[in-house]
């Protein structure tokens, strides 16, 4: 992999001091993002830089220095509080009781320093019965119902081999911290920020946990590991190899039917010439079966060549090792090799977001400061200053920021969704009649575009393009995910927008970035296919599609982080900049630990699995009336089973036998008595009424102008003193106008 040239440009967070004391991955990931883009990060009592570190711990330790002090020992808490007095940001995932016991909680630290940003990352929830659960994606996916939604588990929940919740929680937290820093730069006051594992679940399921009463619930629909929609699923070709057909829109699907010489399927009984009828189970079986038979007539390579020539979104299912060697990964420097002071050269993901003016850098600290370790000395212009009164302490951190959203489908709109959730005003610009995703995924569209003004402009017309330019002249951010060359043809490329408004942050999301796939269309499952996710979830025979759109949500979150980082840098320079990321970048970033390895170490691909969990002591088990998740150690499980000399298979069989003959309630009680962590697996059809989610305020109602009230996930972070919205709205395309929006400001 390429070694990036050392950057001479400062990162967006240069001068920001971050103090981290965490145990789980999410907090370490959040602090790493800040360090990647210039922050001075001190990690308290971290794992250090030892040979025992996991690949993800090695990655999360870059751009940080370690202070060897334990806050729970005599004098340790005082030492950490002294560091907190010098910090701008504190990042922690300790429990609330632990933080209070050593005086490192938000009230104590911010009571003395109101300009401090205190970020708390509980692995599950901030309050309630799930608060004390340890960091574990297996548990979080269980009690939120996400595991039961994941297809391919042989009738039961399926454990993924990637900690996607931890990756998303870390990225969300970094974005929320950056938003709090923007607010601090404007008001002088810090914030207390809480980003939980449940917030990460809400983000990852934003298009799935949606209830449009009497119409559709995307979450909980019947599916298997290959998918059900004939235009958006896995197919096996004549040579036994698999591909994913991502022809989500009518135009793409009709093109695929023409390539396969199967256009007559559109007039099959039950389809009757209507693309929307492909949502019906009978039509799905008929059309899906016919396409499967047609694709089985030729080897995959032939089909891929035909589909590529027609410009259609179709991808081969391959391994992580194959993706690592791909032209796309090389062209975008998605993997880089960095020298580690103890481990030598380490290959790992590169910078996840490109910032044009302040690109950041990657390095490992050559030193390991002892108890005397401290932050780098502040420059004369960086002394802490008295905090002025807050004009509106209940205002969200991005209040007053105007975002123009030109994006479509999922990843780009989710960037705008996050910015809106953190207080920005978002104006969505669509072509007259609205974008295709309104028809393809009406419920999901509402969840993604709630709270955004909807303005219709035809950018092919000069007078309407001029209207857009007038909006951009007073905006702070523009988001677009257009194909290469399209922004320039429509007159909204970066050079144009920068000339109109040099303070504008221009965010571009693409599917593939640079490289051989640059011109190809791209959707989340295509990245799952190329990037090794489907192969890793499969059983070696049939690959499995991950239910949650991790690449769409991941790249949308990374883009939002880049935007807010650029907004923070703008508070000092006054200048905007070009921000870009891609689905391809998220395909590596959200498998960061899986793609990190030491030099000379063989790249081990995931073993085909399709299992209920990696170990008997970390697995889903079926009970007489449902499922439970067990997350413990081998020693505890062996002690409970009184089979200390048993092998792993025997341990698993013994626990499976016990669970299978008892109810979920009895198993949970037995596990609690043995100090073994366990959680009930929420069924996907219970999500919208179970107290675990409803009582936590997970959902709120969006009043859609066409469909009425729709329940969607509500929050992706919480800022102390800022009330969460009770409801929101989603307008029709063109329901708003710039003049009406400005009149209401």
C-alpha cells in the first residue's frame, strides 16, 4: 500500500486538546478522528502500544500519546483532573457511577470549566436497565431487534463479524464533538454531549425502523440472506460465482432486463407492467426465479462485462483480500502503511475524509510519556479565556447554520439529516416532481428527509440555476453526491460554488472515489459485495447481505464529520473548503480493524461463517420461547457449566441444551445468578411497541404531507440542555420556496 506524503497543512482541529479515558472501541475511535485532523490527544491509562493490542486497538491509538495513570488509584484521579483542566474536550465511556466516584463526571469537570466539551459514550444507553451492559455489538443488536432483522441466520439472529455499532458510535460522537466545538467557538461555552450505542443503532436503522401505519414497515419484512426484491438481491451465476444486482430504480432495472433479454418479465402476471408491483411477494417470486434461471445460464465474468457495458449497478461477491488489492483501494489510498515505534510498519485505513485546506495526517507517537506526560504547550493565542454568558443555552450547536442539500438516495441525505439533528437549517433541492427515492422507498425517504425544507429547481434551466447561486451565496454548506462531471455540467462544481461564496463548505460524496469504478453507479450492497462483507457473513456456499445500510450511513456520517470539522476551522480562518468522502472509503473505515495488520503478516480473510456468534461464550442461543444473547468469558461459562475441562464445542452444546429447555425469562435469571451477562433478543415485529425502545424515546412522529404520521428513529446524539424534538415534518417536493423560508427566519 502507498505511504502518504507528510502533510504540511494544519488539521482542522489543530490547537484542540483532547483527553481520552475509555475502555471500549467507540470512544477510542471518536478521539482518533479528532487526532487524525490535528487535535492533541492524550489517552489516559490506555492499552498503550504493546504486542497484545488487537488490530483495532493499534489503529485507534494513532495520532495519540499515552499517559500511564490509573484514575482509580491514589492520586490518579487528581492527576487526570489536572489534565482535564488543560483540555478542550474529554472523551469517556465509563459508567456514570464510576465517573462520579472519582470526580471525573461532566458536572464536576464542567462545573469548574464551562468551556469544556465533555463527551460521554455509554455502550448501550445513558439510563435504564441496559446502562450496565458491557460494550458488545452482539448484545446491542440483540435487545434492539437489529439481530433478528439480520437475515441468513438459519432461522435465528445472525451475529456479524464486524463491530458496526462501535464504528458508527465513534463516528457519530466525533461529529457531535466537532459540532460542540463550533458552538464553543461562537459562544465561548462548552457542551455536555452524550452519544450512546442506541444512537448508533438509530442511525444504522434510519431507513428500516420506520412505521408507516397501515402502509409499510421496512423493518421486520420477511427476507433471507440473498434478499427478496428481484431488482436488488444476490444471484448465483452459471459457474457457481455470485453477484449482487443493485438495479434499485425502474430505469436501472429495465436496463438489466434488456441485457438479459428478459424484458417480457415486466408483463408477467402480477407485475402487469408496473415497476411498483415488484414489491408484491408473488411478483418477487415470479420475477426473481426467472432472473435466477437466466443468470445461471452464463458464468459471472460474462454477465459482469455485459452489465458494466450498459452502465448498470452490479457487483461481484469477493473477499476482503481481493478488495485490498483492487484498483479502487489503491487509487484512493484507502489503505496506507505507517511506521509504529514498537510494531514496525503497520498497514491500516488512511484518512476517512479528505479536507482540501486542512487535510490532517497519520502518525504514531514515538514517545510514551510517563506520569509527567502532559499536553503540548499552548501557543500565546490559545490561552483559555473567560466564558461569556450564553445567549440561548437551549439552542442546538449548529443553530444558524444553513445547509443546501442537493443529494439523492441515502448517503448524501443522511449527511444533511445529521446536520439538521444537530441544529442546522437544511434546504433540500430536488428536481420538479422529486427524486426517484421518494417512489422507491417512501417510508425511508421520510425518515431521511424529515425537518428539511423542500424546494424544487430544474438546474438545467439557467434562471433556476441562478436562483440556486443566490441561495449558495448566503449558505454555509452545500452537499451533493452527483456522478463525475455532473456538478460541472449543472454549474454547481466546487470552483463555481467557491467563487460564489468562498466561505462555503462544499461536501461531495461519491460511490467509488477515484479509480477504475469512478464512473460506475454505486449503492450500499454493491460495496458489501466488493468489500468482502457478504462473503464474510456467508457460510462458504451462499453469501449474505447485511440488512443495515452500513456503507450509506457510514459515509454519510463521515461526510457530516468532515463538514463540521471544516465549519470549525472556518471559525478561525473565515474560509470554506472542499470536503469529500465515498462509499468506498466507508467500506474500509467500517472494517478498520479487519483491514489493519502488521508488516509481513499474512492477510487473513474472514472464514465463512453464517453462525450465531464467534464463541460459545459470546453467542445467540435459542430458548423454548425465543432467543437470548450470551456475552461472558470462557472461564465464567465453564464454571457455570461445571465443565472446566470441556472443549469449546462441549461448552456450547451444554448451554444450548439448557437454553432450549427453558424460557427466556428463566435463562436470563439463571445467567444473572451466575454473573454471566445476557440479554433477550427482541423480535423484529416487537420493535415498535417494546418498552426497551419506546420508553427510551427512540421514536418520534414525522407528519408527512402525503402519508400522514410516520414513526422514525429520533436522535443520534444528545446535548445537555437542548430538548429533543417531540415531532417533525416532511414536505412534498416543491412545497417550500426560498422566499417563504427566508420570510420565516
